[in-house]
C-alpha cells in the first residue's frame, strides 16, 4: 500500500500525528494508497519553513526563478507517462484525457509563467509640473495559500502555484484529499529541479482540518481557492476579517445557447464534448442546453443518438469516452438528482443508470444523461450537479433565451452557437458570465482572464492577472530640483 507524504521544507515526511486517510481508485472502488491526515501542527511547520525561505526567494532574480520553473516543467515532461497513469488512476478519468489535456497543461502552466514573469513590467509616471516622478513596484506578498480541486488535479494545482512561486512568494499548497497523487509526485520533481527548501510546501489532508488551518493562519497573506461555492463562502467569512487577499473560482451552471443558423455538425460534435468531457466534472461544462425551437426536435434526436453511442468503461481502455466518477460520495450525489428527475420537473430522455464495467464492478460509473425540462426555475437547472448530466429546453426568441441564461446564481462561462455576427456581439455583451465562447468551447489562451461573476467567484486567474494577484503594488514618488 503506497503512502503519500507531505512536502515540507524540501523534505518528504509523514504527518506529525501519524494519522492517515484512505485514497481510492474510483475505477474499482478500492483503497490503493494512504495520505496524510495533516493538522494545524503540519501547517504551522510549513509556514515557518516558508517564512524562512521567503527572505531569500523574494530577492532571487527573475531569471533564476524562471529557470527553476522551466526545470520543473522539464521534470513533468520526463515523467509524463507516470503522471498520466497516476492522474487517471486517482481521478477515474480516461488515460487518453489525462494524456491529452491534464498533464500537458501542467507543463504549459509552468512554462507560461516562467516566461510571463520576464515580461511583467512596472509603471512610471513623470509629473513635470511638480518636478517629480512616480514608479510602481510589484512586491511579493510573502506566504500564500493555494487550495486546488479534484476534477483537474495537477492541471489546476500547477495553475495556482506557478504564478505564486515565480513572483517571489512562498507557497503552502493543499491538493484535494480525493486526488492527491500527482501533487505528491510533483514534490519529488521539485526536489530534483533544485527548488530551494521551503519555497513550496505541499500539505495533504481534509478541507475541514488542513484547509481550515491554511485559511485561518495569520501569516498566510492570500488564498487562491478553486472548488464549491459553499466552501468559497466559508473561506470568505474567515479570510475577509483578516484582510487576506482572495481569489475564488467557484461553481458554474453554464448555458449552451444554440441558434438555428449555427454550423450544425460542428455544434453537435462540440456540444457532446462540452456536456460529458471528464464525466461532466468540469466547472466549464455546458450543463443547460437551450435550443431554438425550429431545430429543437432534430437536435434532441441527434444528440440522444450521439450520447447513446458514447462508451462508459475502464479509464485504461483506449475506447472509453467516459471513465469513472471521482468518488462514491460524488457518484451518489449526482445519481440522487437523476432518481428525483420527475420530482424536480424533468423528463429523462437518455442514460441515468449506473454502469457495471466488467472487471470493475465496484467502480463508480454512470451513463451520460439527458433530461428535458419545462422550466428554467427547476432544481435541475438551478443547482450545480457536476456530473455527466445535461438538461434540454427550447426557446423562441433571443430575449427569452438571454433571460433564462442569466436567471441563475452562477456566472462562470457560456457558449453561443450562431453565424449571425450582430447577434453574437449583442448576446456576448449581455451574458452575465466571466467567459463567453462563440462557436467553440474550452478554447483557452493562457494570457486571458479566467473567472466568473455572481456566485461563481471573485477575482481572475491567468496571464498577468495571476501575477498581479500574487503581488502588492508599491508606489515610490521622488521629487527633484
């Protein structure tokens, strides 16, 4: 039985309490590793190491920080196959998906920020009338906390820690206790890359204990968190009175709006992906599908046919389109929505059943599910299900669908399908989401701002936005004669 360890002050070590948590392989429903059940003492030890390391790391040259991040990216590339297998086993996602998206994106995250820091410039303003000049510095904050989710484990873990490190901060990071393996393997890569001791500390454990200790620690100046809206609200209640800087990427209930004048074949192919990729466990999935009435019945027929053709199977099977749900608890939560579909005002059109995969009978597999709803106000359209479940609903006018798209407490992303440029511009401007994709989905440029409005979060990640978050501006004014 493999034991994951904490990474504190450059060393891999057991939790101080010597207490452990079970780590499951969701494809077979069995424990295959143990992870530290860390507490306040482990977080305190990590913070002390980070504070000591900050004195040197904060004044390390940009060139040296950039070089080390490139070395970490090199290490991920050198261990690509090992990390892909680990991510798939830990999360339940198909090997092909982890190999095409998750681990390559982790490489890109480190390389992008290794380069971005070299272009991150400060401002200067000369005031000739008062014979003075102002220049603004961007200073690292000190010790910061990064807490990442289970759906894209190394992808989102690296998305947070890379900009935090390269700007000169020292990091206390907590991966999800559900999917800790690739963060643990990253610890070993960082050791070999020459990252100074204490600059990055990875503390494993539960959100309610380890995560809580990170959020409430007075020496941790900022929190970057990706996860559920309820947890984000809890973090805010603790961090706000302590005047911590917050970046919260939370839930989504994203509309996918389809007009009759779209490129139908492309739309159908991409909508299948935006509905069920990663078992629907992506915060950006288009879970509410609104279709113009004139093509609604045709779309419904074609979408059901395409969905039924998707293969649910072992993550190791290259033919599997969907793997296992991440955990038994999450599987049962998603299934509860389907089992109450009529009570919630929906009609089951396709899927909705647990799947028994040969040789993996205890795994957490679920058919991709399509539900037709009669009202946007129903629970199925208002609550984040976060699984392979989408709803369908027709609309007649632009005004009607725009109102329904915005009538939800979330505002992360939206997708719009139309060949009418004027309509695309009008609706994109009016949609209450942080991201709008027109005739595409999950088309990401790492330079752009990522985040949502309303209960989908606070702040933006990506590009220089992340570098700004992890630094504090300091203005210096000099008068001369």
